[in-house]
């Protein structure tokens, strides 16, 4: 087991990513792994104070009863309920698929394998329990957000009522409601990032390799963090900022090709419009068909760019997490860095 500091784990993570994707390079395998990595890692509220005209102050206000009747009608409430249930079901299904693929990708990266199916099948039970752990953590986090938001929601509601009654916008009072929210939002974002790192980077290996429970995995992770607070803190900083810097670099690399693609798309639409404007129904049909082809080409370019750049970055981030934590969790470290086989005795 090779224990590396957070900065020292960067180079082995990049090396393992390069070996998996490019030695040997197969386009289909490359795109498959990048697609799984991108899928699993992941790449305005309008106030209407609108006043009436100057002569409308003596006119009675229109009754909101009809809109309220529609809003609280059984049919409308049933549609909202069905939409919510459907949305929650689809979200849970997508989260379950992502969780299963995360375990399959864990198998690929730890074994340096390009096959998805073995990990998909092997970790079915740990992935199912890890999925429900993520659901519970998400619900708790949502409950905390709601409890924090309740007093602020009351303040914003009274502000809206006052502004609507006075037909004015009190900027000072609005800022007094917004400014206290900023540090709370920052803390919530940091808490969400820390929770995500603990779950995916540290607890998931315990689920996969030991079939551990949530309590056992958290206790093991907490003990390791308590023993090495400094290295884990540095790892968390690098884990956040290095991908952000890489995304900026990718943007700079892609900005010129993207400008070219946008320019070609705009010129294509302009040319199609000029060529088929007076071509009758057949000309319009050709223009629509050509426009669809151009749009599909742009979408294909965006997807290909996301896979070719975002995929290796996501895989490198996963490898970075495995290499760092593998030096502190022996079952994982022994897979990543197998101990040398003992040499047989002479004459054996």
C-alpha cells in the first residue's frame, strides 16, 4: 500500500487515466468510458409590482377569485400531484442508474479494465444500499434547506406584499433580506461539496470492497480523517480547485473552434434563408431539412467535445480520489498498488 500526499497523488492519477484510455487506444472504448464518466461525474423569479394608470386608483381591484379557483381546483391539483410523482420517480431512476454506473466505473478504474458489465453485476447489492444512503442524505439536506428558508420566506413575502401595496421597490429593505442569505448559501454549498466528497471518494470504496453498512463506512472514514486532518483538507482543496482550473483550460482550448462552429452555423442559416426564401413550398421544405442537419451537426460537435475533454477529466478526478484514499485504506491500496510477489527460494 503506497501512501501519497494530496499533491503527490496527482501524477499517478493522470498516469492511470492515460494508461486506461490510450494504451492501447480504441475509439469505441474511449468514447464508452468517457460517456460513463461524464454521466456519473456530472458536467430567473419575476416580481410584478405593476401599477395601474394614474386614473385607476379609485377603481376597484380585480378579484383574484377566478385564478384561485383554477389554482385550487381538484383537476389542477391532481395534475400537479401526478407531475410531482412522475418527476420524483424519474429522478430516482436516474440517480439509481448513476449509482450503479459509479460502482461499475469503480471496478474499471481499480482493475484498469475497460469492461462495464462486470462491475455493474458484481456491485448490485452495495450499489442499491449506497443509492438509498444518497437518497436519505439528500432528503436530510433538503429538510435543512427548508428549515433555514422558512424565516427568510416570511420576510420576502411581507416585502412583496408591502411593495405591491405601495407600488414601489425598497432597495434597502431588499438588500437587508438578501445579504444575510449570502454566507448561508456559501456554507450550504460547501457542506454539499464536502458531503459529496465523503460519500463518493471515501465511503463508496468501503461499500464496494467490504459490502459495508453506512455506519461502518462512515466510522472508518471519520477515523482516517481525524488521524490526518491536514492531508485530507489539502486533498479537498485540490479536489475542488484542480477540476475547476482544468475546466477553464478546456474552455480556452475550445473557444476558437466554438467560435468557428457558431460562425459557420450562422452563415449556413443565412445562406439557406437567402437560397430558399422565394423557392415556394419545396424550397421551404429543403430549408427546414438543411437547418435540422446543421443543428444536429452542432449538437454532435458539442457532445463530442464534452466526451473527448470532459470524459478524461472526470476519469482523472476519479483516479485521483482512488489513489489518495487507497494509500489510507489497505484493501483499496492493495488493488491499486499490488505488493510485489515474493521471490521463490533458489532451487525451489
